[in-house]
C-alpha cells in the first residue's frame, strides 16, 4: 500500500457531531490529517499537521489524539502505525511530541512493573505477618483455656504410655524429687497447677513433663546427678514446659489452629484422645527449639526465685555432655534437648538479669536416695 493512501480506523470529537463523537476513517494527505466520518451527511474534518497537538489516552492508554490548538476538534486512532505516519508526513515537525509521548508510555509501563512488584511484596508481607498473627492468636487462645484441658490430655497421654515400673511415693528417691517439686511449685508461672511426680525405674537419664503438670523422672537421672540442685534444674525446666503449656501448643500446631480451637471450646471427647497422642509424640521426640529456650529461661527464673542457683541446670547439661560417650542412656535427655552449649550460655546470660540473691543449698540427701535405688 502506498504510504500516501494509508488509512487508519479511528474517530472524531467535534461539537457539530450529534453526541459529539463519530467513528472515522483517517488518512494523511498534503500536510493534513483528514477524518471521513461514517455519520449522516458524512462530514469530513481535517487538522493541518503543523497545528496538531498530540496526546495519548483511552482505555488502553495507547489511543493517539490529535487536537487543534483551540481543542474544538480531535481526530484519534489506536492504530499503531498512526504515530509513525504522522511523524513521516509532518517532516519531523511532530517528532518531538511523539518521542515525549513514547517516553511517557515507557515510564508508565515501568511504573506498572514497579506496582506489580510492590503489591507482590505487600502480599508476601501480609502472609508473613498473618502467619505470626495466627501463631500469636493460637498462643492467646491456649492461654485463655482452662488448665483442666491440659490435665485431661496429660492424663490420657500418660495412661496410653508404657512408662515402666513406678517407684512407690514413699521411696527415698520419690520423696527427694517430690521435695524439690514442692520447693519450686510456689514459683511456678501457673500457681494452681497440680504437679505430680512419677519416678520410674529405668536406667535412662531422662525426665519429661506432661501437659497439666505430671512429671516423669527416670531413676537413671537420679543416679547420674551429682547434686540435688542438678535434679532441681531439670525439674524446673520440665515444670516450665507444663506452665508454658508447650504440650497444647504442639497439639494446636499439629492439628491446625481451627481444629485446635474446636478441641478447646467444643466437644472435646474424641479430639482429646487425638491431642493426647500428639502430646505424647512431642514429649517423646522433642519440643521446638523456641519452646526449649523458653523452658530453660523460665526454669532459671523459677530456680532463682526458689534460691537455687540456676547454674545447676547448666551444670547438668555439662555433665550429660561429658558422659555422652560413657553411658549410652545419657543420650535420652540430650537427644530431646540438643544444642546444650548454646543453652548453657543462654542460661548464664539470662541469670545476669536477675536481682542479686543469696543461693541456699538444698537440704536433701541425694546419696541416701541413690543408695536406695
Ligand atoms: Zn525440654
């Protein structure tokens, strides 16, 4: 097609047209932009190229408008060759205007790219915040629930576990552990939590707490401890798992928050059983690292409040670390409580924030308890 006969479909705005607007066939000829309208009488409009004022717009942002300086007449087309033809026929007169418009289009698409990126980042941020808000909401929900739910789950979990032969509560080892728990109890974060000690005859150097405050201590741990304070350290840590309600947190994480809330507020029969199973698993494997750190720091606080040096807790970690190779069963508590070097450091640093106090040695006979085992 000859350049001079090139035509573009578009339209015209002019007050003389009914409705102010009409579709048109546009050509460029002898220095003029000519629009042949398709309405009654088929009036023809024209604008000299050297008077044309260009603008971009329309829904696509790519409609090229050519206006007379008084703004009365506008001829427009979306044809992508329209600008090219104008540039060519204007003998370079419209080149500057066209380039300015092209730059504006480019910067618009850059801006659009920026907004797409920015909104993607905003979405990611909202999801990220939402995740933590949900964790926080789960924690807040758990904090508002009655302790009786922890107790139910804990009891069920223990009943379904084969922990082994339990020592009589009158046994010196049971009495020793009970005395330590009694000394720590007044300083527990949940004052009305009923802690119950169960000493089990087992060579494993291990102890764990169930939701609701039942604490299982294996005789291996009592045998290996070199002071009653070290046992107090482990007990304070385990009691803290119970008062910080880490069991319920594991349950809510495993079941999902919605199911967890159902469990906590609704008919709890079947779900308690499921919760007990999950609690049991998380006890036998390990709590999250965050939960372990929380239990260490809260345990150190309890020990300090009970005038027992929190160093005893760190000391016990050190002892287990040393004995790791010597006694195979020492591995039990260590395997569920990794990163002991970091934890010893954390406890030491945390202790610096406590007010000065005079620690008192526990008036308990560890040797006698050990000999009775
Ligand atoms: Zn722990």
